[in-house]
């Protein structure tokens, strides 16, 4: 452990005000709506759930049948998971016989046309969101967009940043200081990003209908299932959603600082890419994609972790990030854990929070361009063969065993977990850390290994396994009572969101073309 992090931990330990108590955690979880046969639901987004465009907690991702549940930022992972459970219970009460698929990899898909685009109404912002998704389908295929995951949002509140700034004696503004250290966190986390699929990956197998051809290295598990024997997260591997254009177009986000990050993605949103120009932007007056550039919008850039600042309406997130700085970070590489009712556990959240604090406090050199091969390669290797005995990763140009590296990181994290146990009055952090050390010592304890073992023991296909777990979870949520006040809150929000969508549709002043042009005009300020 560096002397810098040791000194900071010592100062935090001596601080009576417990600065690390002041943090916020949010969880976003995607779930496909499916029928009992495992196929995608044929219904539109249920009106009882409100407007997918304006509802703050229940929306859709790529598809009309790919629900996304969003918790507000809350003071602890326990509260975030409890809120997520309430959302699940409310949704199950309004989707009839349909199920919420409890795995990341899609169920039986009969073809691209079986995956309907999400619809957000006739307002300019709603139509723009659907056009963006149409473009994703043309660029990458709709299969890739049907993959679901869990996002973990994390921020430290103002009392921590005030204390930390005074601790380091810097004269930077709070906004600049906060942004600098969030970017430090992200760089360190990216170097260790391979740990997430190894420890929490839960997609070692897929339905064979998900792979359209034989251009893969997966093995046959049974007539309907493909798998990789040591895989942890096929979702995070090279059959999942990646920026396939990176090698050809040269786009790569810079994490040196928030200004460079904004500029690098802004250029990708502004730069035409010939293969996408050939797709065409409009056909018969209808948009096929928002533009023919490397990225339609910055969200198209796939990344394990993003710096974020909450934005509203037609504001471009990059422009808000430049103006207001980093407000929180978003981890995007978590699979849905089929063994957890909400797809994510408190143990997971505690370990991830501790890893983020460790990455925040440790020294964080910039990422040299040639290190991206190491970072990306390690993540894919851990995703495809992470549980392979004696697997070696790229450790700054040298081979190093995954197990050895992982245990070393966990041992360095112990002081952070001890600190969090004390400051957050919860011994779960050290307990969660020990559980991850056990996984490095015993790969058969990883969720990916448990899934394959259960399939073998029960002679189940991937779809049969996930369907069984999905039905069990529906039973749990149908029996779990949701607080009456929370139910009233959800019902009121759903009604208000429908009214808000109608208001947007009535009050649009610009044509769709003008609205899109005004949105992209915000790019002009990013290079300044």
C-alpha cells in the first residue's frame, strides 16, 4: 500500500466526524419481460407502470420489453436494495402472467424482429431516444442490445470532499477537486476491472439462439445451450456488447481528467465514420440513426465505468459534465446474479464500495495508450476463462497469476474495509472482503461456477435453469408485501409521469430536425 493511502486512512480513522458516512448509492437493474415459455413478451410497456420516458424509477432500455429499474441515490446499499425490491414487487403486480428474466443473457430469441424498439411517445425527446436505439440495432445488431445488467452508482457527499480537500491542503475549488479524484478513482478501477467479472460474473452459458452463426469458440452444453467451461461473464466478453469500431475508428475515451474525457467523446460524436455513413441517416424521410458519426451520442461508448453528472431534458450529458464536473461514478460491468432476488446483493455492494474507496485514495497515474491493451485484454480474459487454473493476466507487460494478483489487492483493501466497518457501523465490509478472497482461493465458489454446477446436477439447459429461478423470484415478490405508502407513491408517480409525457408532446416548439440540430449544437462548447 502506498504511503499516500496509508496516511489518508490514518487521518480518516482519527476523524470523529466519520467522513465516509456521507455517501450515496444507487442501483440500476435491467430485466427482460418474458412469457412462461421463455420467449420475449409481446406486449407494449404497461400503462400502469407509467411513462418510460418520464418515470424516474421504472423505464426501458433498448427494447420495449427490456425494463430498467432505477433507485434514487440512497445512504446505504441496504436501502437501495430494499427500494429495488419494492420496485420489483410493484411491477409484478402490474404485468399479469409475464415474468422478469433473472439473468443477463437473453432468453429464446427468434430473430432480430422479435426484439421491439423502446417507444417513448411522439415528443421530440421521445422520438430521438427511439431513433438512437434504431441506430444501435443497425450498427451492432439487436441481439447485443437485449443483454441486461446491473449498474452501481456511487458518490461521496460534500462533507467528505470538504474534509478531504482540507486534509490534502489544496486550494482547488470543490468542483475541480472532486472531479480530479473521481477520475483518479476511475483510472485505478479500470486497471482492476477484471476483478468484477471474475468475482461476480454470472453468465457462463447462453441460449444457442443468441449466437446467429458458428463464429464463436463456445462449447455445446446440450441441444439448446452453449457455454465456456471456465467463463465467468460471457456478457463482458467479446460476444457481448463492445465498441467493435474502436480498432478501426481509433476512438478511445481519455480518463486523464474530465476535460480530456469530454473532448475525446465529443470528437467521437462529431466525427463521421464511413461504415455508418453507408447505412444512411434517413430513408424515405424517416431516421435510421441520429447521425453517421463514430458515436450517435456519448452513451453509445461502451465503458466499464463512467464519470457522470445528472442531466435533464435536452441537455447533452457531456456538456453538463464539462460545466458542473463529476457528481458520481457509474460501474456498468455487473451481471445480474440469478441467486439474488434483485440480481445484486449487499455483499457485492459492500465490496464494490470498498474497492472504489481504495481506488480513490491510492496513487493514480494516467493510463498510457499502450496500457489499454492490458486493461481490455485482462477484462476479456477474466470474462472468458477467469476460472481456468493458473490463469495469467497481463501485469504491466509481465505475466501474473489472476489468483495471486486478486488476493494481493484484497489484502491491500483490508485497511479500507476496517475503516468502513467503523465509520459506517457495519462489519459487512470486512466480511464481504473475506468472501471474495475465498473465491480467489476456490473458483468453484464464483457465481459462474455455481450456475454451471447447478445445470449439470439438474440436467437443465440454460433456459430451464433461468426460468426456474425466475419463477421462484416471482413467487417471492408476489408474497412480499410493499409498504402501503410506497405503493401510493409509485401509483402517483406513474400517473404524473403519463401526464408529464403528454405535456412534453403538447409543448414541443421545434420540428424533430430542429430539435436534433439544437442538441448537437451543444458540441460546439466542448472544445473550448
